[in-house]
C-alpha cells in the first residue's frame, strides 16, 4: 500500500502542477485578453472623440459660412435699400424741380405783370400831369 501510494503521489503531484500551470496560463491569457480589450476600447474612444471633434469643427465652419453668407446678404439688402432710397430722393427732387420752376416762372410773370402795371400807372400819371399842365396853360 505504501509503495502504491508512493507511486501515485508523484503522479498526483505532477498532475496538480500541470493543472496549476494551466490555471496560471489561463489567467495570463485572460489578463492579456483584458489588456487587449482595454487597448481596443481606448483606441475606439479616441477615434470617436476625433470624429466628434471633426463633426463639431465642420458644423462650426458651416455656421461661420452661414453667418458670413447672412452678413453678405444683409449688406446686399442694405445696399439695395440705400439705392432705392436714393432713387426715391432723386425722383422726389425731379418732381419738385418742375414745380419749383413753374413757381419761379409764375412769380417772374407776376413781377413782369406788376412792372407793366406800374409802368402803365406811371404813363397814365404822366399823361394826366401833361393834360393838367396843358389845361393850366390854356
């Protein structure tokens, strides 16, 4: 029995050692897999962040372009409004100019009429005065 036990003991010891080595190997393999997964996860997260940053930058650029286009549109609209206002002022001035011209012509005609009336009155006065002087002499 002792000899039998002595024969089996090393075999059991070898088996236990082999199992222990297997467990150590399995543990190392699991650790390696966990490390690899962690690395993959870190790389994936970094890639996601890079894509998100790129998308954000593109969106900001699009926003800037949109803002720039909006500012250009506003400037063009302001320029158009200014041109319309100038055209309106010009048209108004053009409308007022003939009216002012007519008014000046009317005033001028009035002055001429007044002058003619004054001349007529002076001529009539002169004639009366001449008649009166002639009457006196007679």
